C-alpha cells in the first residue's frame, strides 16, 4: 500500500474520530471528509468508500459510547443512516466536479456546497421518517424551518474541518514528496 493512500486514509480516520471530542450540534466533519476524499483519491471508488468507512467506524463509537444511553443494545447502524450516508455520497459527487484543482476558493465553495447538500438531504430524511412532521407541504416546511437554527453550525463545521484537512494535507504535501499527485 502506498504512503499517499495511507496518509489520506489516516486524515479521514482522524477527522471521523474527532466526533468523539465534545462539540456543538452539527459541528461535524461529514462534508469535509467527503470533499477531501473526492479531491485527493485518484481511485474514485476509494473517494466514495473510504470517507463512508471512516464515518461508519466513528458512528459505531459515537452511537455505542457517547449516545449509548439513547439505544437499547449495540447499534450497528443509526436510524437515519441512509440519509446521512446518502448526503455524503452526494457531497463526494459534487466534490469530483469541484476539485479538478484544489485551491482556497474551491475549498470554501465546496464546503458551502457540502453544508447545503447535507441540510437538504438529512432534513428530507427527518421529514419522511419523523412522526413529528406531517407528510404534507406544511410538514415539509415546518421540518426545514425547525432545522434552520442548526444550519450555521454545519457551515462552520464544514469550513473548519475543510480548512484543517485540506490545509494540513497541502502542508504535508509540501514536505513529503510521496504525497505529490501522480
């Protein structure tokens, strides 16, 4: 296995494990991990698979350690995983188009795109599955309206984690020749 693949995978795993550190709601590395994979994996299958796998490992830890009191027994997949992981897949797709070249403007634009995609997809999942909201236009609007106060933390989290992941990797690239793109 090459050094570049190991380091990119390690960055993803560290970002995923950072979910164990206390943080505000929705301040998470989901969008950044997806974009980072899209930007740096030359094998596009890995661009999809490894961010999802890293996030899955962190889900196991978060759901069975931090949030164990909310579940009965071991939680292999969280109740809304299809929407979270679906959002991650959509963000990777977006990242494949955004990151023909990595630069600050694209990282910021990608980060904002990731926040918006996650907001749309995850809250659609809440609307569809939650008994709190009627499956009507009014329920749809109520669901998205209730989610607005959480959106700013998603934006801040995506910007922060994109800054850390992309910045640290670009710094490492300048120091480690094996990380240069092939």
